C-alpha cells in the first residue's frame, strides 16, 4: 500500500472526507515568521526534487499546474528547487508564468557548484529559468564551497537581488558541521532533513536555530516514502483527531511542525491530491509534547 492507497482507504472509511471539510472552504494554512525580518510564510510548501523534473509534454505538466494551483488555493506559496534537480527550476518558472502566479510564490533555490564565477553563472541561470529578477531565498546546496558563495550571497542580499540566504543539507552526518557554521556565520535559513525516523536534528541543531534566530525549512519529511511503508495496512490512531489529523501524511507533517524551531516543511509531490492533503497539516491544532512522544513511541512499535 503506497500513499495513494492509504488516502483511498481513508476515503472509503469516511475518515478523510469527514475530517478535511476545510478543503471545501476558504480557510488558509497557518504561517510562521522568518526570524530575521518578521515576514510570515506558510508552514507547508512544495519541494521539486524529482517531481518537477519532467518533459514539456502535457501529460506530465498538467498535473504539476494543478499542484501549483492547489498550493496557492489554500494559502501556500513556498516552492523549493535547485540546479541539481534536473529541469525542475525551468518547469516551475514556465508553469507559474503560464498560470500568472509566479509573483505569488516564495521561491527558494540553490547554488550547487565550486568557485565564485561558476556560482554566479549558475545562480544567474536560475534567475532566468525561474523567470525572476529577484529570488526570495538562495541557499548553498549541501554546503558546497559555502565559504565562497556566502560572500556572493551577502553582496546580492545587500543589492536586493535576493531577500534571504541559507545553507542546506539532507543527512544527519552534516548536522554538526551546520551547527558549527551557525555559531560563527549569520544566515537567515537552514534547510535540513527531519522526520519521525530521522530525529537527530532535535538534539542540538533545531534548538540552536531557535537560539540563533535562524529559520528552518525541512526536507525529507516522509524519508522518501519509507514512513508510509511502515504504516501500510494500518489506520491512523483515533487520538490523532485531538490535533486535527486526518491522514498518515498529516500525522508525519504535524509531528515536524509541532517542533517550534521549524518554519516550513517542503514535501515534494507531483499529485494535486497529495498537495491538498499535505496542506491539511497546516490547519488546526498541533500535537503537544506529550502527544509527540506518544506518536514516536507508537510509530516505532508499529502501532
């Protein structure tokens, strides 16, 4: 049973349709402030790794248009990409421009190369592909040559070419290095892996982000789908209703969002119904600390 089957099963039981009445309303997902400015962004966004690396064929792009429209329809705006993600930057730029919503997106992308001049060329190409004169967040992907690129990003921020700068990684093994950089360098964002199976970030990195007033984007929230595999054939526990949870996807995302250091989670998808379900995690109550501990305990024990 994959995620699609999980959602179908919940619909058959009447669980998802009954609990997600907000989907038929104008209610928007909640927002959290970016620490360096106070600007608020929606707590659920969209990642584009693999999912937006598609051809120009209508069969591949039409669902992605619906994903973007769904994101915006419930108050979402954050879209994260990278030159590493194949055609994703260009697809985001083309489709959002075609839909006339490009200026409504909070665009986050990355620099992923070595050397100052190579970095500048690559980032300028990202501006071209994403149809932008200004990008909200430029991040140094997986800390590649970060000492070089951070100087360019600071200059571009002063010039107004980017609004925020950040650092990213996707493995636990990089957390100590990220923490060390945050101790000495001022950045607006970090983007890191964090989910119910990979909770290393909760030990030191997320508390440090709070202390240093660094906002946090979360990648790999479903650990490439493996979290759904662990709960296949199982129903969400009845007590999840206490924090307005109506699907396994929302269960996993609400766990992440209930950490106060997290600013926004960016699950990737190419399916509009998954986008809608993900956005539901930004609606209503979040688990308490006691509930979070029980979520992990039962998840690891197999419910």
